[in-house]
């Protein structure tokens, strides 16, 4: 039956594509070469001054635009110029970086992946897509399907972590969510996160084995979920800029994954093939990129400048250009842009208000589930007996740093942590709020008309009113200290590599002073990457790692601190001991000498906190894993004092794989179970080929007969295995 349904879906989809193909092909036959090259050209407009030029370009057949300005009226004016004044009336595709929210901001994806609940991504991105569509965005440049392995790389904040299985589920869910309203864009294809040294825009060395089994799975899942576009990465693969890698863009993406949509380069990456030293000029760069399968030139104008010459001297053939144009036209058809090219400016405020109303609880739930409790000596949840709380640190009374590094226009959290904590603490509890320092040495802030607090970059950098003594005094006078620290908002994201994984600005000095005050300290850490904070790990009584929790982050944290909600997040990315051991990730091969070859100058090895790690407010006991037929079973019991949600994880390990050294263990299933005190349940996972297997270098799936170590554990570093002999 399943196969019959699948065949029907294929038939319908194929028919749909064929239908779109015929309409797009008719249009293609009428297009001039100039119009074809313009259709493959993506420009940008970020403010009102850019509108006249964009309108003129639309009249001339511009294919797509990065619409950072976001004004729906101007958007329709540009679109009207395309639809009603250009020769063929082909609508412009309006694109934007809607990464974890458009105006209403959800948690950043590295944090949200810690919920181990892909369905949350689908719900959040559906709201983000709905809001963006209302403003006239047709395509969101998300999900980011890259695999995070190096905390020095600033863009780990945009990924769904270091595990390919979890990332694949989360990215496919994002595609489903977005594409209820707009086209999604799986980026940055492929291997971009493996940049040398964690330095953005660098080369990346990824073998075919690692590509197939680590970096491709999330893209494969996005393609299987029907993603309509893919963005090629800034990196090289096997020495070739991905933007002109025929192997990756055509042989693998279209040949192996079956991708049908269009590929856009990343910003100016076509022109930058010249910078890589792989093309002499735009003409050669155009020929290489189009021939490789890169359909759209984002913001380098190389195609419109070099396309004609590349065709004239035979380095590019027209059939390649036509195929690229068809793919772009088909996505526009699939989006209904020919029938409904305009948005409704009058509806924007209503949609925004509806999303803010409807999505607030979801955003708070998502933020709460993204927080990982790394430690708790009993200080959490704050007891009712606690009568005086000191809330110190730069994130105590701030609405910027938690919002995330790709927050779109959701410029601030709804409230500060101080306001949320004041609401959630028991009546009569004293709360002293002393930020003590900033997250960075930056210009002072200013408050906009709507109350949003932003950095006032018009002022010179200045020494802030540091008040570390004030923070220490508040700590000494309190029963418990909540220390809210983290990375400045733009210390992660694009072009934000770091050599050091410590706190920024004056925070290290503040942390040392507050820890020395001698009171129990609960650390709340917000960051777009895992940080190495040994003083906090050792000195705090409890640690909540909150990543970039978005607009409802403060509300979620206040509920977790007071116990209204219990923490359930599990690390989507390992927390390294220091930047020196990056890249570091759990799913590494055994090596020929397991446990040897460690650094000589330290005596603690491996991640400080491994992938999958995290505590709840209760305690769970895992029984021995049992094999029952083709299932792995484990009895999990809540042996603590309160109900809680535990994320049980299935790890597999093939003991002898002649095709290549597989990871010492790989996540291949997880199940969140909510149990009352004393309650237990059997957690079961079927050991199918899909769970046990791997891909060969050509992308074919294999599941070898032989022995496998099977674990059902609370994180990637725990759990005894049981042997499973697959025949
Ligand atoms: C940037 C980023 C990419 C983004 C694009 C459009 O350079 O690499 O993630 O979607 O340009 O802004």
C-alpha cells in the first residue's frame, strides 16, 4: 500500500512538474538572450534609496531580488514594473534572510535543535513564512543544512548541530514549515562548515566518505521534503569553488539527490571564482558556474556582464542557459507568482499581530525546550525559601543579545530577563538587578520610538560605566545569584570566527568577582556557539545554556529558573574544553588506537559536555539494553521527585565496515518520554537497514551483515552497549 501511495505521489508530482514545464517552456521560447541572463540575475535592495534602480531593473527583466527593505508597497511597485511594463511580464522573485523569524523571532536553530523535537521547527518556520509572505517575500534563505563541527566558526549558530541524523530531521521540518507559504532554500551546499581553521569563506577539505555520511544527509532530507531552491556555499570542495563544482551541483545534487529546483550562488560567489584564482574574469566565471549547474548569480552581475561573451566564444552553450532559466521559471510557477504576483500591504499589520498573538506561547515553549541544563547542584529551581535574588551580568536587563545573529527585523526580545523574573518569582521576593558590565566594548545604546533598545553606533566607543563592585555587593546581599552572561549578538553568524571561546568584553572579570562573592550562583549563558567557560562550569552551582533563545527567551528562562517549567534540552553540539581542540564532535571514528593520541599538555580529554547531554529537574534510570527480535529495548524509569521529560537516544556502531571507518557511535533515533515520579516505560527502536546503514562514496545506501554495538543512552558519552548480529 505504502508503495502504491508513493507511486501516486510521484505521478502527481511528475504531472505537476510536467504541467509547469510546458508553461515555462512556452515562455522560454519567447525570451531573448538578454532576458534569459537577466532571469538568472539576483540583485538586492535594502532601503528606500534602492527602489528606483530595482524598479528599473524589474522593467528590464530582473529575475530575483534580495528584498531586505521589506516595505510591501515598494515591493508591489517593483513587481508592477516587472509584470505590467516588462516585455514578457515575468514576475520578480523576492527573497530574504528569514532564518529564525521575520519580525517575530524564534530561537536560533542551534538552540532549537536541542529540543530534539523537529516538529517545533516546522511550526516556528510556518509562522515565519506566513509573516514573510504577507510582506511580499517569496523565498526564504533557510534552512541552513550545514553540519556544525567547529565552534570557532561563527555560523554554527545557524545550523542544527553536529549530528547528521538530527540535522536532517530538523531541516526537512523547516522546509515543510516554510513551504506552506514561501519557497525554502537549503544552504550552504555543501561542506561549507568544514572551512579550514573555522575561518569563514575559507577552503574546506571534505572527503567523499564524509560528504556522503556527514554533510549531505540534511541536504538530502531537504530535497526529499521538496525544497524549491538550494544555495551553493562560499567554500571549495576538492579544490574547486562549490559555485562551479559540476560534481557537487550536478552529479550529486541533481544526479544522486534528485533535486528539481534551482541553485543560487551565495552573495557575489560567482564573481569571486576569480578571487579564488579559478577564473580569469567574469566571462570564464560565468561559463564555469552555469556549466556546473549554478543557475542564479547572486549580486555579482557576472552572468549579465559575461554571459554573452561566454556564449560567443563557445565556452558556454545556450542549452545550459535555457535549462537554468527553466528551473527558475518553474519555481516561480510553483509559487503561483504568475497568477498572484502582488502582496497585500494593508494586510501586513494584521498578519504580524496575529503571528505575535498566536505564536507567543509556541516561541516560549520552543525557547524553554532549547535550553540545556548542564549542571545543577540543587540551586534550581529557585526555592520559595529564597527571599533575595541578585540578577547580575550584561544580559540581566538587555533585549538585544538573546535575539540571535540572524534575527531579521525582530530587533529585540519582548521583555528583559529582569522583567520576566520579577513576574515569575514568588510575591515578596526581593530582586536586585545590577548588569555590572556590557557584553562587549561597544558604543552606548539608544532607545527607539517603539521602546526598542539598540546600540547607538553614532557614538564613539567608550568606557562604559563598569559596575562590577555593584554587582558583587548585590551578590553578597542575596540568597542566590543569577548570573546572566553570554556572547555579544554579532559574535556569531556570518564572518564571525573566533580564536577564543571565552566570554566577551568585561564579562570574565565580572564572573570571577561574582563567583568569589561566596553565594550560590546560577549561570544563564546565551551564545550562538558552544563556549569554553571553565570558571563557570566549575564555580557555578547550576548552569542553563540558553543559546540565542529569541523573542520569548527571557520569559522561558524565568519559567525554568522558578520551576514553572522543567528543562529538557539536550546538546545539539558538543561543548569543547577549549578552542584548541576544535573541530570537535562526538561522531568521530574510533581511530587505530582508541583512547590514545591525546594532547600531552592537559589531563582531561574529550568534550566538556558531549552531544545529547543535558539534565532535567528529575533523575532517570536506564536499564540494560535488550534485543527483542529486530528491536532494541530499554526500560527507563523516573527515579526522581518530579515529573520530567527525558530524551532517550539510540546510538549504533558498526564493528567492522570494510567500506570505511564509521563513527565510534552514531545517533539513529531518539524518543522524548515524559514520566511521573516512579513511572517507567520501555523505549523501543527498530533496528532496520535505515537505522544501521551508511552511504558509499557514490551515495548508495548499504547495510552490512555483521555485529553492531547498540546503545540507548542519555547522551553520546554514556550507556553500555549490547551486541546485535545483523544477518
Ligand atoms: C550571505 C550568506 C547567506 C545569505 C545570503 C543572502 O552572504 O552567506 O547565508 O542567505 O548572503 O543574504
